[in-house]
C-alpha cells in the first residue's frame, strides 16, 4: 500500500510538471500571437493612412480631369497659350515702346557734416539736433 501511495504522489508531481510545461508552451504561443496582433495592427494603421492620402490624391486628380475636359479649360487654353480669338473678338498685342526709358543720372554723394564737440553738448542740454 505504501508503494502505491509513493507512486501516486510521484504521478501527481509528474502530472503537475507536465501541466506546467503545457501551460508554459501555451503562454509562449499566446505571447507570440499577441505580438503578431500588435504588428498587424500597426501595419493596418499605416495602410489606412496611406489609403486616406491616396483617396485625397484621387479626388484631386478627378477634379483636375473634370476641369481639363470642360469647355472653360479649352477656352482658357486657346486664349492664354495659343492666342486664339473667336469671331467678333479683337486681338490686342502689346508692343514695346519706340523710345527707351532714359537712364537716371546718379548724383555725387555729399560728404558727411561734422560738428564741433560743443554743438553736441549744446544739443544734449537743449534737445536740439546739431
């Protein structure tokens, strides 16, 4: 009977050890899955940010396409770039003036005015500039 009880306690410890080993394996697997989940969440946020930027770019490009295919863009291009006119319009072409602008005459710089020391003292006391 004693032998049976000794075997029973050894079996109990062996089962506890096996259970703990299984628990460690499960916890390490759970930890790896949590790390993978965090990595995938970060990647999802980056992709979502890129998607939002690309959707904004798409909207801007679609707006440009709509304008480029409109009559207003064709008229603007014809007037601005190709200098075309419609029947009834008067084309005005500015020309350069016949006479050149005269060159300004540079006058000689005047020499600085120097004052006597007593004039500076006088200005300090009576608040007048020399």
